C-alpha cells in the first residue's frame, strides 16, 4: 500500500453481524461474537495502515430498541473485550476514548471504560474511539446544551460561537475529523454516525459483513480513499493545481 496520503482518521460502521450468523443458522449473538474478533484484527492493523485514529460504532442510541437478550449479550461482549484486551491495548500504545452519552450503559461497563481510558490516556500510537450509546444528533444536542449553559452563565458570547468552539464541545474534541467512513454489510446510510464530523469524509460501502472484514479489506478501503480527489468545496481545477 502507498503510505502517502493515508487517512488520519478512519471510522467504521460495523454492520452485518446478524446476517453473518443467520446465514450459518446461528443466533445473531454469534455474529456479534465473531464481530469482536474482527474488532481485534482491525485495531491491530490500523496503525500499520497509517491511521492514527480509529472510531468504531459499537452501540448506538437507537440500539436499545433491540431485543433485551441481544442488548444484554452485546454488553457482556463489551465487558469481556475491555477486560481481556486492556493489557494488549496499553502495550501497543493505544489510547482508548469513549464517544457517547454517559449514564445509560450498565455501571460495570462504564467503570471498565473509565478505567481503560485512564490507564491508556498517555498513549499516542493509535486513538481508539468506541462509540457506545452514541448518536450524532444526541452528541450535537449535548454540545448545544453545554454552550447554552456557558452563555447563560456569561462565560461565552453567543455571537462568538464558531465551528471550532462547537467542535470542542463534541465527544471527538481535539481529534481530526474522519477522512474515511467505512460501512460494512452493504447499506449506504450513516445511521446517526458522526453527523457533524463526517461532513467531508469519503464514504466506502462494502458488501462484506463485519465478521468477515479483514486487514486486507481495510487496505482496500484505504486504496479507494487514495484514489479520490478531495475538493472540500473547491473545483477540481483548483485542487489539482
Ligand atoms: C450491527 O450489526 C452491529 C452492532 C449493532 C454491534 C456491533 C458490535 C460488535 C462488533 C461487537 C462489540 C464491539 C466491541 C468494540 C467489542 P447488525 O446486528 O445490525 O447486523 P445485521 O444488519 O446483519 O442484522
């Protein structure tokens, strides 16, 4: 792979776990279990592929509507992942961050997340954002609330609120916007993922189901990204000059 012009921030909508399991006559949760294996592989592969930030959409604000047993199984998988992977994440220079609203996840999962974030905060080889109880609209509303609070307290002049200040109130504060959003499982939609941050991301949709997604698939997505001309509102002639 060409190591030039690699996306600094890759964000992934990990879709297709249920279909992966159903195709094999297994319960959906087996697809999520295999999905964790894919998570492990992609976290290991991301730094070598040039990405310094990897964001994984693991549980949305809408996923609470799923059958209670599936939600419980997903929370159990998260817990096991955080317990079993922390040492490797720390040893590999990964800094873990949590995108999403606090409070609704089971207390033990939240505690594990807080501990893992504290234990890896000084690492800088890869920032791994886990989007959990995350929704783009929810994140934007929380940022608006925070800015309204500051304005009411006289800490900020509403006229001074800029895109930069707004961005600093989002869960991704201080991180670059995603350059590449990958969605597995074939559906072409954002599903409330990084609505603010993905404004100029390149979108890559693959029919590959998440449990089958490998390092080679990640590299294929990055090669696609490298073939794109990013214009950010300018004309092709302007950016080609
Ligand atoms: C979407 O597939 C996937 C999810 C809602 C959960 C993703 C979770 C994991 C990959 C495992 C836990 C993650 C970590 C970080 C340890 P789907 O079930 O909607 O698939 P379908 O469209 O085929 O039904």
